C-alpha cells in the first residue's frame, strides 16, 4: 500500500472517530435514560477505532521484511515502556498521587511507538 493511501485511510478513520465522539457526547449531554442506550451511545466512537485496527494491520502486512522488523521492534519497545511506566505510576497512586484516566494510556503507547521507531531507525542506519 502506498504511504499516501495509508495516510488518507488513517485520516478518514480519525475524522470518523472525531465525528462519532462529538455525536456521542452531544447525545449523552441531552440525557438518555435506558442504561443500554447510554452504553451503546458511549461506545459509538469505538466503531471507527475498529476500522483503524484493520487499516493498520493491512498496512503492516504490505511492508517489506525490513520495515516489518522496524515496526516489531518499535511496537515491542512501546509495549514494554508503557507497561513499566503505567505500573510505576500505579504504585505511586498507592501513596496519594492522583488517579489517571485510562485515556492517558494510548497516547503514551503511541508516543513510545514513535520513539521506538526513531531508536530502530538509528540502530539499523
């Protein structure tokens, strides 16, 4: 898959996510009574996230062996670094540090993925 096409697909996924998120929050603010309806509307932004998973996996499958190796190393780094940092902070919450939302984990993981890619590029350059 060409990088431009991948970026377009990811951009569309992010736009869809933003639109579904705004819709979901707007509807929830108006007040919905049945719990099942609140749950369904609250989870609405996850639909574009599922499509994003498909787009990323499709992109990874089309990479050559070297690019796959770089991605694997960076994702592995991201996995371990995120686990270490979140566990560390979890222990600090036991002594009074403020509780963090689970929403903080994905941006952290994505940032470590980018850092992992930079490290992998320099390592193999």
